[in-house]
């Protein structure tokens, strides 16, 4: 929907057209460095008016996950802006869960070693997401997945992933719309998270040729989308043409 600090050409008009068609919309993102409210504000700055209630992020999923786990004692490895979101879960040892997300501003050996020891003592590794890299205005950057993979290897554990491509993440968004996931269409540029996750959850999927699409094509990652379009700007016409009928 946006790149280099601005909405993609035609994105805002496409969202407006989808609303005019009477379609329910949810914006799913793996951004794990900011709260949903701050992401919504950033989108407004990019020219996309997105209510917080329409945003689904790994933080949204984590709130739901821990709400269903009373008594959880959590050790967090998160960026400073998100620490307050989960401060109420922080507790003394023994920890039942380790929650890992974007941690670029707090990551050091001592923090990693503390998380490692908690995992070795039986805590469950919960990852907000496990993307390989993310793209900003100044280029590509190492993502949370590298930290998660290192902890999995060192502690011989498998992370529970809350964000995309978790099928629970897509199902949670569908439930908020009041529709079964089978009646939903997932649209995205990333074949490994958007398309694979949406399809695994039971939704139909539309791939856009923007964002990570070109990189993944070069790597031989083709995905399994039902339809591929040039841009989100083409989405309203596609959906109006009986794709979801």
C-alpha cells in the first residue's frame, strides 16, 4: 500500500473504491516496532486514512494470545516503543513465555543470553513475526526473523509465530469482519507471508507486482496466488468483476 514514505499511486483511491463497493477491509501488517495507533498515524501521514480498528498487526495478535493465557509470566525482547504495550505481563522468573519482536534499539549479548536462558528453562518462544527483511525508504534491513531463527537454533525450540503467515492471524482478522475466512480475499506483495498465509488459512489470494514481488521472483519464489495484478490500484475492478462472487 505504501513505499518510500508515501502511498503507492492509486492506493488511496483504491481503498475508497473498495469502501464504496461495500466491502469490509482489514489492513494486515507485520510491523512489530510500533503500536497499532502509531502505525495508523503513520499511514495517515502517507495519505491513507486507516482507522485503528481496521489494523491487524502482530501486536493485535499478541494481545489476543496473552488475554487467553492468564497467569503468563513473560520476558520480552521488544523495541522501546512496544515495551509499555506488554509491561503488565512482565514478571519475575520462572518465565512461561519469551516474547520477541523488533528489538534493534535494545539488542545486545546480555539481552539475547537472558532470553536464551529462559528458553532453556522451559519458557515458550513467541515471535511477533519472523520476516527475513523489511523495506524502508533507505533500503532493506534485517528483520525479526533473524533473531528468532538464532534463538530457535541455540535453544533447540520452535517459535510460535503470531503475525503473518500464521493462519490464526488471518482467521482473527476474518472474525473481526464477521465473515468466514473462505469468503475473504488476501491481497499482498509477499508470497511467503501474505499469499502463503492467506491461502493456508483458506482465503483466496491476490498478488501485486509491487514491494517484494520482484525480489522474490528473482529468487524463484513464485507463490500460489489465485490472481496476480500490477498494483493495488487494479483491485477494485478485479473484485467488481465477479472474482469474489
